[in-house]
C-alpha cells in the first residue's frame, strides 16, 4: 500500500540567504516543500564540502557545488522520514523523490527528463539540474534538494567526472513557470496539503561560508571526491562531494579525535552502523584512504 502523507508547502522568490536553511525536518506536516526562484546569485556548497575560494552558502544536502540565481529554480523537500510521501528507504531517497521533478521538467519542456542514478537530471543526455540529499540515521529524517537550470546553469565545474563527458545545458524556460510545475508535481503526491502561513523571508538570513582551508587529501569517487583534512582549529574533518547520514559523519570525526584510532575501524563503525546511508561512494576504503593521507600531511 503506497505511503501518502501530508505536505506543507511554500512557493517563494527570495534571496539565497533565506533558502540556505539549517538542517531541520518537517514539523508542520510529514513533509515540507520549498520551491523558489532566488532573487540573487550565489554559490552553494554541499553539506560536507568546503568553500575555498569564494563566499558561499551551505546546503542541507550533500554533493558538489552548485550555482543558484534568478535563472534557476531551487527545490528543498524536508521529510520527517524517508517514506513520508512515497514508499522509500533512505538509500532510495533520490531515486524515489526525483520523479516529480522529472514529471515537471518534462511537462514544461515537452522533452523527456531522465535520472541516471547519479547527482544530476538530464534532458537529451545533458545535465540540467543537480539533485542531492541529506539524512540523519538516528531520527530517520531527510531532505532532498535540487537546483534546476531554467535560464542559467547550475554547473560550477562543467568537466566534473560525474557528468561522464556530457556538457551541462540550460532548459531555456521561464523559471516561474517551471517552479509552479514542480510545486504541482510534488503536491500531487500528497494526501493533504497545507499552505504554511510562515514565509521563509521572515526567518534570519543564513550565515555565508567564508573561505576554508583546502582539503589535505582527496580520493576520486563515483560522483566526485571524498576528502579529509584539518579545519582552521586543527580538527580532522571528513567530507567532499559525497552524500551520507550527517550523524554518521559526525560520529566518524568524533572517533578520529584520538590520533591513535585505527582509521579503518573508525570508518566501519561509523558508516556501517544500522540506518546509515552513503551515496556516490563505491567503497568505504576511499574514505579511509583520504583520512590516512590527510593524517600524514
């Protein structure tokens, strides 16, 4: 029997600082959806990545950097649990919740939009949107976020290995029309919908992320790099362009505070625990290798 829950939704045109929300799961419904056309331009970085060359805003989802602006549509779907609107496990978040996006893009462009199991959506094999998720193993809450290239490209690095040689493209459609179609597509999946009374422009601006120390070690993986390195306070951090349960990454970093800790054991304990999910990483040994390399630099 399909799982169908309640959805609170917002349709906004606001500055990027209003959209870079801190992690939180839906509290007014089973799911909470924001579809917005940003009124300014900015760089966003994934939950575990670093901004090394420019001021940016951090997303709740993992993944690679993405540009947002008036020519893009930003989508953020907060979920009280992975199956809040559709049958899904944490490992299936992108595969299940990308489908309304595909429906909306196809409707507006009259061209089939497809998802190939990575961190982007394609039209005619060209990447036209990024998509990523955030997850918390302890609570089961999650977020799925996307940046869609309506009139301007989301891509920061057009040669990313994840693109598999395909050049990013722009849909060349009205961002507001696309935003409305995306909203309708997600609302059609809910049993009940609520227009939440609180507009996000009433919330505090998110603090931008300033330049951070570059990662000391990187390992190429399926959708980008996994990385490790000390932060400005000398604490070993783990991240890069991966997507993973945020509390599992925090647990791994906690274990690494002890410089004598066995890295392979720490990675296995934190990232193989029940309920933990990682995406874009073929083998946890890549994370181990990045940490080992960063420790000796």
